[in-house]
């Protein structure tokens, strides 16, 4: 017979493929040693039972293995292998050269939408090797790429970018159960079984390729370690939610769903907007749904630190499922005291957000985040990563976005912007809500405004700026971010010129020293992106309004603030989260509470909140303790700046409210006794006195604690009164450290300015020099003369 070269190669490759697959010859020749195989199968059965998917044949397999005498061990092995055969989705062979080949097993390729299905992988280990066996799938990759903090090139597919078509194709999640009693690696036995679990995001027929990987970097010739499989995915059940507040009114909640194995639903790697892949919780309004497969679940729900955290069990069946009712309960209601909350630093792009298929998320996602944590307002700050994409949502206005069930695209004016941000946001919102079965498109009650954080800009080395209430987001004479000034004062002056409220973000960066004392007099390095150049800006009238914190080390955030207050500068402190960068847990981890005569609504409400933040009654913290109505007795009109006729005894009042569990737990003790340099930095547990339920309320005068009272952190309002002698012009504040802190009241004695501490002035003066040494190296040559003059001005002032 004459063989062509092509025919010869085809037959040769076919012969080598047959050699790699399990032979169909006598099973006895392929049987493993009885004792180790029995132990491995018993562990397998126990593992399957522990994850809630026992085999129907478990009792038969156990009795067969445990009762087999030596003369029937071979037949017992054959019986067990036959019983397991119908559960095998994938059969993997590792040849003596440690190359892998895989073929389809006999298990039906059936999955359930929104749930996990368990299969077995049968492994013929002809190499007696002991690696970790992994099963992968290109359709199991993440549905987006996490931000690399790049400003350009984020949609370059050579760098792993994902478009919407590819994101839709990534519908499956793959997991192997390798925890005890299973072993993390193969045992080396010639035949063993591993547990494979597959999750389907979709319903209907879907194909995925499963690939076996033992870590050798190569599969067998002809890609035989990859097996394409057509799956049929049964639809899951849409569980309608009935979420009520204390008055029985529909509301929103943060909901975390876990199965009996502790797995989160929907799985984070397969989430679609408005759900975020880096949070275990999802935010749902009453009337909306969660898709869940049949099974038992634990549902945890709350709405930020002002609410009790609750949990209920849920059983989902294939038949009729009633609505799941979740009733929220507050332990404190700041609105009843006239206080309204806000987080002035959150992001819709960068850090934990995806940068592709889209550079961050659309407004409806941030609205749910803000409303879901019971914030009255949130400032969404566009910054370097995603700046060009996200600026389409900037309107120069505070938005009370009201969605309606017909999903009409908004037809409002674009407020003079070069794009119709309302229409863009409305279209994106329509797409998101349409993709959520059962959504009622509720009205969003929180206020959201898009503004700017100067981060990823040439001046960022001087400290990141928060620019609020802008009307124009393009610095004059610039085409891109790289053209902006390389130091901060020109940017602050430009923003103030359009009526903005401006301050510094995450103030503690670059200000940490080897001391947690407040105040301390160690000069920090000023080598990072916190309130660094603030030490200069504060000496220039009308340039800076606030610094921000509650997201880093409180002793570093507050120290520079205390020193500048002691020098007579009247800046405010704002609570922030820097979500999802310094934390991606949730928005509102740091927040400000501002006393207002009415709720925050629209532009006027947003402006009023900022105005009273700067010159009204306000406090900031983690939301787990509260300091309402801090006041100087006898001065009801203005509690920001008060004139005293001379040195005198002054009475100070506050209403304190905090909540701790009655007794510490192992988890709360870890927080209570953690190093102050470790997270969480701001937390009421750090204020707990030993094993009691008490926390200290402290009166500060010029940064020094002068009085202290212990109160029960029982969620009850506690009126407190202090009395102290005010000898000279001073600033006073209250705090529950490190959980909450009021903004100061300024007391002027005999109309003299506050000059509280020479040591503070010396600290500030020396800090200007250190800051200049750090920052001057990165300021452009053409801007250096003006910057040097500004720094010299600060030296002279201090």
C-alpha cells in the first residue's frame, strides 16, 4: 500500500492519541491498588456531603468498599468505578511524559442559571505525579478588566482589554473543590477523582471549553487537553424582594446572599451592572428581584452604619416562592436631629472598578451605592483613570435622578455642557434597569453630583485636591490632563473663581510619623499625595476650604489640622471614603453630618449642605457614633464663631449617641486591640473602654483634652454638659476618638485672633521647608518662581 506523507502523519497522530487515552482492555489491568483507592473514594464521598451534594449511590459505594474481602476487591473496584461513571463530566489522562489529554465523560451537561452544579473529574495518572489539577475555561474569565490606573490605552486588546461582546461570552465560572477532606494536589494514585463545580450566569444552551492544567505549561499535541461542551442551563427563580423601612415604606437595602458553603450570590466574577464585582453585597430596591437556584441561603441585609444588621434564612424551591420580606430598623436617625449625611469623595472609575469594557460605571450604579448606604448626598469625583469617559456625566449640577418604569430617555437641557449628559446617563440607565427582571425603576432619594479629584494630574505630587460645585471642569488653556499646572494653588484659585468649594483628599498620606499622640510635633516627610501643600495653601486667604479624612490614620489626618487651627486658620474637616480606592467595601465609610433647616434637594440643597459644612454645626466620622447639637450655652444664633467679652467660664453641650454590642466578641476585640497603624483606622470599637459598653466623649480646647465623660454606647441619645475656663481666643471641639469628631467652634476673647500655640506655629514653619524640598523637584521650571514665592509667603506668615 502506497502512503502519501499527509496520510502517514494523520495515521501517526491518530495512533499517538489512542495511546494517551484509557484503554478499553480488561479493567483489571487498569485497576488501582485497593486500599489507597478506597480511602480516596471515602474522602470524596465525605467532601461531597460536606458541600451539600451527596451522591445518591453513596451508601452503596461505602458498603461495597468497606465490606469487600481480599478475594473480591477487584470486582468491588469495578462496581465503584461503574457507579461513579455517570457523574464524570471530564476524563483526564496524564501520560508518563506528563502531557495531558481530556475527553468528555458521561455526566449530563446540565447547569442551572445563577447556581453551581457539581461534577466529577476522573484522572488517569500514568505519570504518578502529584501536581495541583486545575480546570479552566476561556468562557470563565472575568467579565471585565480591573483598572490598571492607566489614563490612556485602556482599550488596547493586546493588554487584555475586554469589549462588551467578549464580556457576554464569559458566562461560566469554574471551581475545583480542593479543601479538606480532599487533598490540594493529586495523590499520585493511578486512578482518582476530583470535584468540579460549574456556575452559569445565563439560561439556555451555552458552549464552554474546559481545559485541564497540571501546571506543566503545555497540553498534549492537538490541544487534546481542551474539551468543548454544549451545556443546557435551566432558568433559575426570580425572588421578588419586599424591602420596608420602619414606617413600612418601600426602600433600598444592601443585601448579601450566601449558600450553605458560604459562596456569595450572584458570584462576584460574573456580575453585571448595577452590581459590582468587588463587593459581596448587591443593592436592591423593594419590588426588584434576585435570581437564585433551588437551595438554602443566608440573607444578610442592612443600609449603612445607622441601621442594625439583620439576617434571615431563605429556601428557594422549583415551585412557587413568596416574596422575601426584609424589614430594616435604625438604631439612630440623624435626620430627626436635623442632620444630613454626605460622602465628598467617591469614584465611578479607577481602582477596583473595571476599565473595560467601560471605563468605570454609569450614574445609576453610584446612585444605588449612595442611597443604599443611607447617605443624603454623594460627590462622585472624576479623576485621571477614566476621566475622558466619565466627564460625559458631569453637568455642573446636583442631580436628583428620578427613574420611571417606562424608561423614558431624559429630555432635559444639557445645562450648557458640550454634550447631553442627561441623555447619555438616561440611556445607560435604561439598559441597566431593562437587564434587571422585575425592576420597578424606583425614585432615587439621595443626591449625587459629579465633580473632580485632581489625581493623576501633574500637580498630584503636591496632594490630591477635591473640587466641589464646579461649573467648568476644563482648566483654561489645556487639551489634556498633562497640560494642567504642576502645583496646586493655580488650580485652587481657578476653582474658587467659579464658586467651587475646595479641599484636600485622604489627608494623612505623607503625614504619618512615629507617634500617635495628638497633637505631636514630629515633622512628617510630606512625600505623598495627602494634605501636603495644604501647609502652604492655608496661609493664602480664600484658597482652601477643608481637608478630608476618616479613611486613613486619624492621628495623622488630625495633627496637621490641629496645628493650623492653633495658628488661627479656620478650615473645616470633611469625612470621606475614597471609594473604591482606599476601601472598596462601600461608600460612606467616612462621612460628614451637617445640621440643616431642611432636607438636601437639588442645587440649592447641595450648596446649602456645603455652606453649613464650612460654617455651621457639623461632625464627621464612621457613622457608628454621633455628636449632635454641639454648642456654647447661651449663644443660640451662631455656633461657628462666638465673641466673648473676656476670659470666662463657658458651658458646652452636646448630645452624644453611639452603639456597641453589649459585650465584645472575638471579631470586635481584634479591632479594639489592633495597632493604630492597621485597618480599620476609624471605628467605634477602638473607643470602647476595656470590656464595658462605654466610650469617652472628650472636650478639646486648642487640640488638648480638657474634660472627659464616659457614656453608654447603647444607641440612646445622651445629653452631655461640660464647663471649662476659656482664657484666650481658642477653638473648641468634641470627639469620640477615633469614631466621631465635631468641627470646631471658634471663640474670640476680646476680639483677638487665635494664636493658641507657638509650638504649632514652629511646626508649621518647619513643615513648609520640608514640603518645599519634596515638591520643588517636580514643579515645572516655568512655574517654579510663582511656587517659590507662595512658599516664602507661608514661611513669613508662620
